[in-house]
C-alpha cells in the first residue's frame, strides 16, 4: 500500500505549485487535483513555452502519467474545454490521460452570475473573487442542490439544470442584480449558456469515473500519487482570513475529502512558499509593502494574476502565517520559490512576529481582519548575485543560504528544494 503525497501552497496562493508539480511528476504515476476550480491559475514553463492550467492537473504534459480531477474540484465546462483546446494546440491530447470524478460539481453560468451579484452586493466589503463562480457553486454543493459531472449522463439533466438556473435568477433578482447587462467573457448570459451547454459534450468524452475507487485501487497496487493543491492555507474556508477566503478546504485535510482517501493514506506533505509573499484580492496581509520595494517585487516577480491578470499585492515573507500553515498542513518538506526576484536587493526582511497593541504574538489572531497588526522584522543582507545556472544548494550564495536557514529554523521544517526561475529546469534539490 503506498500513500498519497501532497503538494500545497502555504501563503495566499501563486507560490509556484504548477511549476513544482510538473517538476515532481516524473516521480509519480498519478497527479490529482482535490479542491478548487478555475479560480486557480497554475503556470508551467519549459522549452520556451509558457502554459497556464486552471482545472486540469499540472502533470498533464507528461503523457505517460494519469491525471485525475477529484470529487472536491468544481468544473466550469467551457473553461475546461478551452483548456483542453489549448493543450491540443500544444500537441497534448488530454482525453487520453485525464480522468474526471463523476462527483465533481459543475459551475453553471448562473453560478458565475451569482458570484458577480454577491460581490456587487458587498459594496466596499468585496472579497476580490476571481468571479469564476466558486462561492455559489460550493454553496449549492453544501446546500445539496448542486449538479455533478455524473448528472450530465442522466436523462433529466436539462430539467434539473433549468430548475437550478431559475432558482439562481430569482436570487439575483433579490440582490437587485441587472441580469440583462451582465456579461461573461463579453457574452450575454444566453450566449454564454449556449456555449456552456455545448462544452458539456466535450466533458462527457472524458473518462468519467468514481475517482475514490480509482485512487484507492492505485494505492493498493503500489502506484505513486501526488495530490496537487490549489489556492493556499491562508485562503482556506475554515482557517484563512475569513471572509476573505475561497470556499474550499485548501489544507491537507481537503485531500481526504477531495479525493476520498483515509487520513492514514497521506504521505509526505510538501508545502510551497515564495521567498517573499503575495496576495490577490482583499483581506489582511500584515507585511504588505506599499512603497517602492513592493512595486519592485511586483515588477521583478511578474506578480500579475495568472487567472485574472490583476496585480498581486506584495510584501515580505510572513513567518506567523507560514508557521500556521505548516501546523495545519502537517508539512514535512518545504519548497521555496522565487528568491531570484530579490537578487538585486540590498536587504531582505522577514516578518517573524506580529505586534497587536502592546502585545507581541506569533499566532494568527481571530480578529485578523479587524485589528491593526504591526509586523516585526528581522533583517538579512541581500545576496546581490544572479542565481542563474546554479545547480546545487551548496553553490547558492551564502547570504541566501543564511536566509533560507532562518526560514527552516523559524518553521522547524527542512527545505527540500529551491526554485530559481519560472523554467522547469531551474529547481535545486537540497
Ligand atoms: P501557482 O498558482 O502556485 O501555480 O503559481 P502561479 O503560476 O499562479 O504563479 C507563480 C508565478 O511565478 C508564475 O508566473 C511562474 O512562472 C513563476 N515562477 C515559479 N517559480 C519561479 C521561480 O522560482 N522564480 C521566478 N522568477 N518565477 C517563478
Ligand atoms: P492558485 O491555485 C491566488 C483568491 C481571490 C480572492 C479569494 C476568493 O493559482 O494559487 P474565489 O474566486 O475563490 O471566490 O476568490 O481567493 N484566490 C486566489 N489567489 N491564487 C489562487 O489560486 C486563488 N484562487 C482564489 O483572489 O481574493
Ligand atoms: Mg496561481
């Protein structure tokens, strides 16, 4: 019996999960997404090609591996179709090695409409959702009225679809939302719906399976499985900075419910963090930088959302948040990305504690959104050296290794690898 290894984000998303999953894929037989949906944007780069995946697991470019979209994921069929087509243009036929759970829920066009309606109704308290319909779809799942991938095979699917759509439109009305002027990707709801319904036919051509049986059978057969997280611990529905979170369990616990495995089947937990920190959308972010250093991180790190194109908020690494994530996730190995972005920095800072009023703490307070938090910093000399071409850990600049050693000390977890460019080839294993 093998176990499922896990790779997930420890900050506010966009840590480089897609890239690292792609790099680790040769060591696995199956790559499985367990939560989230097209709010994710996972970037892979190799041979001069850049590719962004939203719903499809990041192992898809390795054609001899099986990729699974688990029951915990939510699927938007038209976005899924676009991903399948973009892969086909790059010579990858996803129908061959991608299996989809029949229990994964569907994002309807009107879920996307409700996402916009909810955000509009929030006024100044907007979450900054990616507007892909994530919140409303998970809401319907929990309310037991959602539609699942397997339902598309049933004779009464269209009838159930129409009922749910009508319910959504009534809700939009109560939110005073102007349905007629609403556009998705430049289309009216009706135009989009037509394409959405047509996209279901593509989805149905995939192997639709009871993925929990598939995954557990693979474990019994000694196959190696990697679970790929989306979003990150600080966006978790239970433990993130609620309500500025996504609507799924992004932490390791989500792997069990999102793939149908027992907790005892979880193996290594690889947590990934940037050498600094970013956040897209609203919500607390104590070490955020509003100065020139923040803009430099944004520009040098190309910190623009892979899904929405929005600029990401940038700041120094947040150790209280990182420790919290490591605790919740049971991280066994750390992976640090993007230190190369700070190559020219004279000084690099690390937020090691929060000061709230007169009290110093390294815990994430319940009142995370409401209290004023003064980040407490420890400073490090910048390494001021180009990292390109570095092949082993020992060859990294000493000042960078000092910084990395401090991350290990503060979290109590060993770094297993450091990524120094967007490209697949630039990962240094320790
Ligand atoms: P994900 O959502 O966690 O998969 O991350 P994203 O793809 O949204 O964002 C990570 C961004 O950083 C992408 O543009 C990657 O190509 C890029 N990236 C990943 N690792 C590195 C790295 O080590 N250095 C640099 N400079 N860029 C990286
Ligand atoms: P990956 O997998 C970064 C953020 C949104 C918003 C909040 C809720 O690429 O790391 P939602 O659309 O889920 O209702 O948005 O969560 N968010 C992400 N931020 N990376 C992501 O995914 C994200 N997915 C959602 O910006 O603040
Ligand atoms: Mg991303």
